C-alpha cells in the first residue's frame, strides 16, 4: 500500500478547527489507527519537509543529537507581491533549492513537536518510534518493520507477541519523485479527478510528519501549483506572522468546518505550521526521547 492511500480513504472529509482537533488528537494518539483503523497508519501518514536543495551539497549528521534540519533561507531577491497561491508555491520551491540538504543516519529519528504533541519517526522505518500528546496522554509505540514483519501492540501499548506483515515507512523521503509531473502523479494515485480537499490534506500530511529533501520538496510545491482551487491567505499567523495557502471545503461539510491554512514565512517562505498551530520543532535526533 502506498503512503497516501490511507489518507485518501477520507477524501471528502473536511479538516476540523484547531480547538476541535485538540480532543481528536488525543483520541488519535490513544488508538493510532490509519484511515483504515490500524496502528500502521500513523507511520503511513508520516510525510513532511524542510528547506533543502538540489545542488548536491549534503551534510551528514554525526552521532550526537542535532538541531537540524530547518536551514534558514535568505529572503528572495524579488519584490513582486505574492497575490496568488501559485506565486507563493513557486517561491517556496525556490527556497527548497536554496540551501544544502541534511542527510540523517538510518538509525536516527525524525522528531516533530507541535504544541503539546510530539513524535519520533524512524528514519529508515525499521526502528520503533513513538508518538504522544500532552502530559496526560500515554505515549504510543510506532513499531518498526524488520524483515517484512512488525510487532502488534494492544490498546495499552503492550506487545501482544504477534506480528503482522509490513513495509518500512521511512521518515526520510528521498524515495519520492523529484519532478512536478512525477509528484503530481504520486498524489493522484489511481484517481485523476480527486477533489482539491484531498490534495490539500495529502500535501499537509507530507509536511506534518516527515522530511523531504530539497528536490522532493520543490517537486511537491511545483506539483501543487497544478491543483486548481488553492488560494492565498494574507496576514495569517502560525505563532509567527506569515502568508498562507488554503483550499475549499468539500460540498456538504459540517457547519463547524473551516478551511485549513498552511502558513509560510513572508520573506523566506519556510513552512511555519498551520493557522494557530505552529510547528515548534523539527529535526533529527539519535534516540526516542531526545528533543530539540
């Protein structure tokens, strides 16, 4: 099963507001069930990005914990106002190519913190990771996949002694397409007529919980410019003032539903998180429990 199939099973489901997601997130952490209701999903939806490059320069992390990746990009030289989602995405693609990439070791973990939610995703998908939400939420193990098998855990996060078939879900996604057309085909899967809400959720998932090197990240932005219905949102905040991209809700959405907004820095076009939910930290660490 490809990484986005589990996300696609809820193609027409709108994203909730930040307040509504607080309780939902606690439920997610307790169950860790992918769009198809199994613990493997939390790994399957893992997919994010940080500014990187296609120039071929790479930095390999040493054995100690690093406050990487997230290299800051210099402000673009253009002074053209950003009035459309396409302009913003093209600037973000340029930023993705403007800095040396970060290459983790296979035995490391990609650490992400979003408010009181934090997670450790295995770089190569073979080691047990962990996800948790808040001081009152017990952490949940993300079982690694070794030799095509992974441990099965019960609802109390205890191994049952059973195993199930698996494919390693890597947090470092240098296996994704590096061209806009290739990335768009990856996003489309077998459905060439997917609603824009589905694309929006896919792209946000790819930003939320994994690292895309520069070529893949730039391809993602460029592919998104071909998705109709995206709009720019001026003067939006995700902990820091920024500029955002949003997409329309599907027809028949609940009355409480609000369009989700992905926020970027106004000058560097580095991803900041979603509206009202900043991404506080993201980088590679040596072990589960290490923090940035």
